[in-house]
């Protein structure tokens, strides 16, 4: 047998083994068999295809790309190359590979791959159109998966706020119901989305239980539905429920890194400036490299922004660096990142540097001049520079006549004790709005009212009248404004006041007889306790009637016939006896009170040891008490209801002591 015949026989035998190994899923062995065939003959296309499939099945995508670059096979390997690039998180390279292949029209396998690549590149409108074309022209066992993918694309279009008309898709599986709920959440319809998510969770459990899945597998599949449900609850203000669901999802330790990142980020948002240690741990999970490739650009942007805010709250050293990176990466967050940097400088009390940074940004972006100036004003107020804040507000041009700015200026001027300037800004604001009625817009009722009351308090009746006139034009039926206008006119133009007062309604139309009776019955000038005694304690109680009301005489007669009960007296009470004048004093302060003696002591000391009997009376406290009792300095008998009198010190004793020295 020749060498060629032996080689062909060996190749046939290796193909047989390769077929068997591939059918059994033994890709390592199949890869070895394919390598043996290629070693015998490099032009064996089938062996080369089998080798590529084995490498892809073993997730050795980098080896596939290296092999294709090295060998450059004769047949078209666009699908294999693009698929490996897609799996290596290189969607741009995969998209370029398909575009440069020049294959038109795309075969079904490349169409499916292209749709996945477009989804990863977030070109949702192109992706939706491609899926619609695939579903229309393909009918096989994967129709449900394609419909589910198309519903996911539709949900993302709703999140982006696309105006593209979307068909109504079926919702007979838990995946389709979940995607429909995500679409509603993208439209800010959170209560409706919550209902669909609960339905999706129920369908998912039922389906997996019928399929014989374990509880752990069910929890893995349900986790994404629950996290989306928590987001809807959070957006409805139910933070406690949402926090419990996020925490439960993180405890389960799902393999989906994107899900972990989203749950961690949302928990940080719920924590705000509280529980910083926990927020730091959660933010590390949200910003992990593993999750970055699976998150959408919008999710990455929000996580990066929240990371900067967390760094600001925790006074981290890298706050400035994170904020500058955020501004460079996302142009639409450039101003927000600048505000974070400025806030950190304000915390460090570097107000001049912060103001300079904002002024430089204002030169680059003149369209945002107003926002930047307000930020500078805030910095000046934090630094305590009220005058600088006032100067910036005055330099706003026509924007300074906005109600909020006028209010701020008036407050600042009053804080600087400059009432004249506050009055002038209100006057100029009133005149400006009179001239620019068409361009002003908005409800200015509150501003007119505040200006009028301010000028009335300041004694500027004419200026107040102008504001009240503007108010009356917008609210001609408001009698309160008209009454205030009459008061204002009365101070400088009595004729006008008289004419305006004629428009006021008569007194009879303003108040009914019942209201007058209620006002008369209410003793609003008396103290609260007296009012409580006269007013009924319950809704069914009786009220005092005015003299003019019918039935008032009958009530007076009834009151006269009511008998007063006599107070109870003791049994041994003697009316002829004079009451004891000391009855209101404590017992130990009465005249006949004597302190109880200790029976164990036989003799009572009348003085210190060695004192003569003549001096003993001086130190006998019982006698001294009786002496002071009879002295005119104790007014106990004259004040029976007053406080207990205190004994005064004896002056004679002090004199004797001074004489000894």
C-alpha cells in the first residue's frame, strides 16, 4: 500500500472519530482529531471548520482569531471571526468585520449575529427593523426567542424616548411580559409596570416549577424581575420596600454581574448621604470591571455620576479626579461634573478657586451663563459675601425681574439693612412687568401681593396701590384686594378711596345673622380659661343665647330657680367659736407645737459642757422659739393664707460674739 493510500485511510479513520466525538460533545478530543487531520493535510476544509467550532465551544475565542489571522483559510470565515469578536466584548470590531466582508444580502446566521451586535452597540432602531425582517422571513423553532429579543429592543426604544411606532407584541410568556413591563417603566408608567412585573414573576415560577427546576434556579431567574420591580417601587417613593428587595437580591449572590451592579447602585441612591460605609461597599460592586461590559451606556453614566456624588459626600481625595473624568467621558454631564468639583472646593473653603473655575467655564459655554452665575452667587453666600451676591444678581439684566430673583434681592437687601434698595427693586419690577405683559408670562399674583404688602408696611401707599391695581385686573372678583386698595387710596387720595369703596359689597351680603351671633357669642378678648367655661364642651352642649333671641327669658327664670348646695361642715362644728388664726400654718410652726423627745435620752443638754446655769437659758432653743414667737417680726397671725414665715437670726448673739473678739 502506498503512502498516499495510508494517509487517506488515516484521515478517513480520524474523520470517523471526529464525527463521533463531536456528536457526543467531546470537544477536547474532537479538537485533537481535527489537528491530526490538518497535520496530514492543511487543505482539509471540513477539519478546519471542525477545529473552529471546537475552539468556539470551548470558549477559546482569542485562539480562533489568532488561528484565522495565521492560516487565512480559503473559505469565508466572516461569521466565525465576527462571533468571536462579539463574545470578546468587541462589538465595534464585529460590526466592522461584517460590513467589510461585502456579503450581500446577509445569510440568516449573519443576520442573527448582526442583530445582536446592533443591540450591544445600542443602535436600537436598526436592530428593531432587522429583527422584524428576520421574523417575517424565517420560520423555525427559534421564533419565540426572536420575538422576545424584539420586545427587549422595543423596551429600550421606550426608555430612550424614541418616537418610532412600535407594534403591540404578545405577552404569553414571562419574558415577553417582563419586556412589556420594562417598556411601561421607560414611559414613566410605574404602577402599570409594577402590575405586569408581578404577573411575570408568577408566570416564571409556574413555568420553571413545571419544568422541574430547583428553587435556586428559580431564584436566579426571578432575580432580574424582582430588581426591576424594586426600581418601579423606588420611583413611586416606596423606598423601604425597594431596599428590602435589592438587599435580598444581593444576598442571593446571582451570577449576573449587571444585575448586581444595578441593585448596588440603586441602594446607594436610597442611602443618599446616610450609611456611607455600606454605600462605599455597594459602589465597588457597581463599578467592577466584570459588570462594565454588560451595562448599557446610560447605566454606566448614571453609576459614574453617583460615584462622584458619593466621593463628594465622603470627602474622598479622588473626588476632583472622578468628576473631571466624568465630564470628559460624558459631554452632557460636563456642567454637573463641574458643580461637583466646585462643591468640593467650597467644602475645602477654596472659594476664590471655585469662582475662577466657574468663570472660565462661562467663557467657554456662554449659553449656560445664567446657571453659572447662580452657582457663583451660591458660593458667595456660603462665603458670607452678600454684597458680591447682590452685585451679580443686579447684573443679570432682564433675568433679575424674575419673581425668584426679585425675592432673593429683596431678602438680601433687607439683610444688609437697605430698605430703600429693596423698595426700589420692587418698584422697578412692577414697572417692568407693566411694560412687558406679553413676554412676562406665568402667574405673577404672588409677587404683586408681596410687593403691595411690603410697600404698605413701609408707608409707600402710592407704590402699593400700583401693585394692587395690577392684582385687581387679574382678579376683579377678589374683594380682599379691593379692600386693600381702598386702604391704600385713603392714605393719599381720599376721592379715589371713596369711589373704590362703592364697589365693595354691602355688609348684609358679607355676613349672615348666624355669623354675627357666633361672633357675639365668642369672647375672643377674654383669656382661654374663661372662654372654655362659657363655650360648650361637646357638639350637643347648650350655648348662651343673646337677649334678643326667643326663649332667653325662660332660661333666665330657670337659672333663678336652681338651688345652690351648701358646703359640708364637720360634725363638731361650733359657729360661735372663733377659728384658730394659725390653722393654715404647718404644725411645726404653730405655738403649742413641741418637738418629740427621744425616750432613750434621760437628761436634756441645756448648753455646752462647762456653761453656767445662768447662761443655759440662752442656749435653750425651746425658750428662744417662744420669745421670737411673741415678737412683732413674725406676721403669722396676720397672713393666714400666706407662705410659712421664716425665723430671723438673733442680733444680740452676734453682738456678743463681736465683743469677745
